[in-house]
């Protein structure tokens, strides 16, 4: 479980095919401190299991299914990725509860400065529009954000300068894919209501 508050951006050092899938190597500083094999770490919001550590580099084995369902296929060495360690009992909980299980990817439709903030609009597959709620929460590449505008096939959020400075959003441009995780509560309520009506 995560909060969507990114701790640092790491850089892809290598992304290589293996006989059984793929392997990411990511250069990191903060998240690498005290990391242990088997730890869960959110990479662009996707929960991955740490399979190797080597002097400031974290290694993750990626399933083909994970690569297909996320924006990982488009990442190249040098790309910035958002990193967050899993929640610890007794720690602060900001943002919102994020599982690290990506629902779908969206495409950046607009990303521009407006006044002192930045406006980000993301196109989503129409079937996921039901999870978008005005003033609700969403994780975009693992960043906990508040939805400011809602349409059937897109949503918009406002980005404060701090978020832009400490995440990979500064490198995003129109046409880029982003990982999306919709609010867990909405998905559970939907399932309960469907069970009641069937």
C-alpha cells in the first residue's frame, strides 16, 4: 500500500529482456537507503518487488503482462520514474491509499503553465470514465492528485510547482502515456452495488 506521495525520481539505467520477462535497473538515492530484497516499491505508481540492489541501483523483474498494462514499454534508459516505498505502520499518511495496481494507461492531451500552476489533462479509455469524480483522488504515474475537471473520456488536474519539481511530470509532453490507478473506494462500491442488483 502506498500514499501517492513520490519520494524521489529515479532514472532508468537499463531495461532488458530476459527469458522469463523483463528487468528494470533504476538508479535511486533516497529509496535505495535501507531497501531490502523483496520490498515493494512503486515505480510510476506500479507496485514492483525489489529483486536486486547494487550500489544505488534497484533491480526489478517485470512480467510481460505488467509491461503490457503500463507505460513501461515506452521507457528508455535515462527516463525519469517516480519512486515511493510502501507505507510503514506508525508513519504519516498523506495523499490517498494507492495499491500500486495499475488500472489502465492514459494519454497526456494537454500540459501547460496557467498562471503559477500547471494544467494537466489526460485522455482515458471511455469505459473508465465512471471512476472519475470531481474533487476525487487519482494516481497518475503514482502521484496522488485531485481531479479538477471531469469529462467522459478525459479528466484534468492542477499541478503545483513542488509536485512538478519532485516528480517526473516535468519531462511529460502531449502524447505521452501515464499509468493510472483509480480510487480504490469507488471500485469497491461499484462491485458491491453490482452484487446487490444481480
